[in-house]
C-alpha cells in the first residue's frame, strides 16, 4: 500500500477495505483481496460486514471475459455524513459532507473574533442543528463534527494555544464545549491539516506518496500527508510554513516571517505603500479589512492591473521559495494550494509555484511534482474537518500498525 518507504497502514481490515473501495471503486472482491493482501475468506467476511452496515453497495458486474462476471462493490455515499466547522476571526464555515466527501450543505456566518467564546459556542450549536434539520437527515447517520482553527493547538486537551487571530479563545475548552452544546462527538484539528485530509479523502491526489497542502487564509500553514496519513510531528503542530523567516528577494521587504511578508496582510501593506509612493494602478484599497483588500488586489491581478500583478507575483515567489524548501526536505510529489486566499488568484500562485519547483526541485531528475489548486479553495478547511471525522471513524490511519 505504501510506496514512500514509511510504515503506514489502516488499523483494521474493514477500514483498509472501505478506504480502497472509496478510492478505487467500483471494484471486485477478487481485486480487493489482491490489492490488500487479505485472504479471499477474510475479504468475504469484511465485505459482508460493510454491506450489512450499509457502507458499501453491490453495483453490478464486470463485463464477462469467459468466466462468471465478478460482482462490483462501491461506496454508498449516503450511508454516513459528517459535519465540518471552520472557526475563523472573519467567518465561520459549516459544511455537511457525505461518505464520498461531497458537500451536501454549506453555511457561512460572521466570524468569531468579537463574541465571547461561550456565547459563540451556543450560536455554533444552533447553526449546526439548523443545518441538520434543513437536510432532514437521520441523526444516527451523522457520525461526528470536525472543528478546525488556525494556530498552535493542544489536541489532547482540545484547546487553542494563543492563536494570533483569536486571542480570546486561547486555552478555552473548545472541543469539549462544542461537544457538550451539540451532544455529538467533536474532533479538533488545525485548518491546514484538515485541508490536506479533505483533499485526500475527496480523491484529489489518488497516487500521492508524500503530499503537502499549503493553506492560506489570514495566515499560512501546511498539512503533510504520507500515503494518506497525517504527519503530525512531536506535538501535532507541524507544517507552520508561514513561520519560516525569509529575506524577501522579490519584494525587497526586510527579513520577517513568510506569513507577515507574503500573507494577505503583508501583500496589502506592500501594495498600499506602493500606491502611496505614486505607483499607477486602478486599485482602491479601503484600509479597514486586510483580507477584503487582498481580495481586491487578487481580482485586479487577474484583470491585468500592473501593480496588482506585481504584488501577487511577489507573494507567490516568496511562497514558492518556502514550498521548495519543504519539497526538498520531504521529497514531495504533490503540492495543493488551498484556502480562501487562493479563491481568486489561485491560478497565478499555481503557475509561479509550478515553475519554481520544476526548475529547482532537488529530486526532479527522479520524479515530477504535481502542483494544483484545491477543488474547494474557500471551503477546503471545513470540508477537511468533515473528512477528518469520516477517516477517523471509518478508516483510521496510523504509522506502523498492521491491520488486524
């Protein structure tokens, strides 16, 4: 199953088979046994369990090649659902996804920067109940809530650790509070990590060995997957790409973190300075909300405004430099750009990153590297939050544990 050299497996035979059906179905029992290494007898029992639980369906037969046609198995997308919640200072995004990772409902509301956490939790629980009620889903078909947020976290305690954009939420019992308010199981994780799991679960990179999803909202982070399993590091705070210090050769900015130079607020500050120094542009920046101004710059860049193109290109070049470091250290074969900052000008970023990696990647004589934009750049973290629940509950992955 693994082709990166890491010992990565799913914890149960049932999880292993479901994961393969989800990613490769429709597929026969014979091919499942061949690809998993499980015996035909074990495969028969596992598929029987999955059919009984409604997680897979028999969807027809292969075309006959002379013998008895094989029955094909595929995932039943409506068997289970998960809720994903992306907590941010500027907005909250809720999604409900089915077993295949497809979005069946979406809700976006105002952010959580001003309301007291306990008050906001009550609002979130109400929004979740409304979303479920509108879909008329069976309560037991919803297997949990994934909750994601930016910044460092203590996943054991279920709390955020001094998040820059959500200072009032530091050390608040976020996971347990939402669980108590909704009466449902809640998983807390980082937004970039969630986005990576969402891309994998949704089939965006089916052949990825070592994948990095770079997530840019107000900040910049990265989720790293090895054969579909999250690499978490010592404290589950890996992938903080935006905290790398750089001396930006493209924009001429003084040495600072990638996030402060090339994230949305840094791009807005540099563009505003250029306008103040007399640069010709069609841009009008309001100066109230950095992310709104960043969207204005991104839109102008796609329309060819010279200053906007220059600003986005500087940001993309610095980001590409940092991604290149990660690609060489981790020997990446996939990079996906996700997050609301890529919603408008994501294709410009992809072009710059792709060109840089094609030219400088250390392992380029051995293999190419795929660089793509997320299929859901704005909702990537919320979709990933739901995928985290689906993976954890139905096909949990870990390092170094054999199926049993």
